[in-house]
C-alpha cells in the first residue's frame, strides 16, 4: 500500500546515545516533514524538505539533523539523546504547498 | 503565541448530539486543512478548504472556511462513537511550512 513508512515504531534510548529514525514514502511527494507531538503542545515542526537536496529548520530543530538525498527518504538523526526528546515523532509527506499531508504511524521514543 | 487557536480543547457529548469546533487565527491562509487522529496513529487528512466562504461536506461533517480566510469550523451532525478522536486544523500563511493547532479532543459517548 502506498504511503509513509516509519521505523522503528518504538525505541528506548539512554541519554547521550544517537540514533536515526527512518522515513520513506512511495508517492513521489516533493514535500516531507518531521513533527514531534507532546501532550498539550500539539504537533511541532522539527525539520522539513521541499525536494531532494533541500532541507530547512522548523520550530524545534535543536538536537536533530536531517538529510534528503532522494525523493523517497527523509531520515531524522538524534545526535545525543536527551530526556527532553522523549516524544512521539511523525514523518509526513505531501505533493506540494496547498496539499494535505500523508502521515506515517509514528515512532514513540523514550530517552532515559 | 499559537498561530492557529482551536476551541474547545476538550468536548464530551452524547451520541446523536451536534457539535462545532473552531480554528481561528489573525493570519490569512491560502488554505486550511482538517485532520483526525486516533490513539497510536498518525493524523489522517479529512479535507482541504481553499476558497474564502467555501463549505465542504463529508457525510455528517461540514467544514467551512471563513470569508477572510483566517478561520474555519467543523460541524458534526448526529455524532457517533466512531467520531471520537483528536481533530486538528493546519495551515500555512504564505509559502511557509504547515503549522498545526493544538487540537480538539472529542469523545462521543454511546
């Protein structure tokens, strides 16, 4: 089924560890974004990309890196995990500026 | 300051009742979107409204975009337990990334 695939679904990290959250879409969408969702805070944009080779920072980029080497893939890297990064992370893609997002099913990350 | 303010934050109603939730901003949007999110899942797009004053219907859900394109509403007629979830509005003022409101959490009791 076409859509956005995120892996892993669950992850526990120790403070200071690094890891990469994977995101892939097979809809040939140009726009891809990473959001984090925390209770009472809604969905906050971490990083986004409007095409392969182009990335930019969102509202809460500190502690995260992204790259977009292909249209399909948009991995999110946590450089040195901190408890404040405990959250649910969603990757999403869309065709263009005025189109809706297709979301992945999320990665629930706990940093201890 | 939240770009998109949603109200109410929480809503608990009986099956069969009608309800309206709101999404307001001081900014003008080229389009607004509504999503529904269920526990453990990502948000799912319900509708995109583009034209000021536009009304779109999706079965028992009616979406309206304000004339000035600064606000939107979602009206549900005869709510059912399957309508339970978190309703999110989202928009981008100009050529900027999409931002989301904090959502309205709806609970429909049978």
